[in-house]
């Protein structure tokens, strides 16, 4: 497993990743972000990769509508995903992450059918470009986030992976260790995000390693499931004071490097 971090698309992100001894960056080009502007930076990103020795481990797109009220794929959004898959391929990035919205006007069966059609388009496009496609387990504009849905959609699409974040299971009553054990063989990418609950209620998202998640058991479960891909630290706005935010990220980097039995150089 390799340790990386979600970060802005800028040279400083590569410099900070190198300083922290991280292997890769993850870029999230979400709804409201310009796919075109990101793609215009590919030459610079390639130069920064070489300059700092830090790879691009994953590219993802959150919060976008993929399916309309009739159950049809939104072609403009599909084309944006295709462009990001092209970008991942050009950068030697192995992972593209997406979700699929639930349409209330349609039945559950119709929603699953539409999601399968959407992900199949991504899989067919990505296959010759050597990019793997994953559905994220985040709940934002996405219903492909639990084992019950994975059994249908991932059961039908054997090439489709899962981008897993234990905090989403924790915040919505799931069992993240059981999900990792049962589905870890389908995980293509993992986020490391802290989570704090009190009496079952979400309180905060502290830096990963300073929270309630049983990270040693989670990493061990991933190993038991055969997972050997990226672990991406996800910095969040938390109750930690702003002046300590960078130290919180440093703490997470050090913490997980120890769990991965890597030498710590900070």
C-alpha cells in the first residue's frame, strides 16, 4: 500500500507531499470545478511529478448528476468524465472515481439499471486507457454506497471497483471493518478521513489518527482482504484550530507511515 493525500492542483501540493514522504497526490475535480482548466494544467502537473518524484494516484469527481429524471445518462457529464479519464491516462494515474445519483421519480430497479449503464460507459472508455473505475461510498449525490447496492451493481459489473472511506460507513451506521473484509477485494482506492461520533451523532472530522476509527485494525483488514493500492489522507475542516491544520496533516502522515511500517522522515 502507498500513502498519499488529497490536495489542490498546484506545485506547492507536490512540494508538501515530498516533504511529508508521501508517494502520490489525489485530485478531486468536483461539480462546479472546471474540467477544462484542470486538463489545461496537465503539462505542468507532469513536470511537477518529475521534479518532486510524487505521482498522481487518483482523480475523482464528486457531487455531479449523471442521470436525468427519465433515467437517461447526462451526456455532458459523461463527456466530462471521459476527459478526466483521458487526463488520468496521460498522467499515468491508475484510478478514476465517480458516483451516481438516485432519481426519486424512478424505482430502485430503474436507478440500478441506469447506474449500471453509466458505469459501463466509463469502464468501456477507461479499459484501453489503463485506468480503473471505482464508485465511491460517499453519500453526496450518490446511492452506490453500501453492500446492498454493491451486490447488485458491482455484482453485474465485475470490473467496477470501490473507493472506500470508513468514515462514511461510521457516520451512517455501517460496519466499516466488516465491509472492508467482505469487499476489500473490490477496493481500488481508499480514503483516510477521521470521524468522531458521540451517542451515535456526528460531531467532527478530526485529522485521521486523532479520531475514533480503529485504523490499525482497518489496515490489517485491508491486508487480509488482499488490498495493495493507494491510501489517501483526506484533510478536512475540523475543530482543530486553523493554525494547527498543517500539523494535523503532518500527524496523519506520520501516524500512517508507522502503520505501514515505513520510515518516518519529517
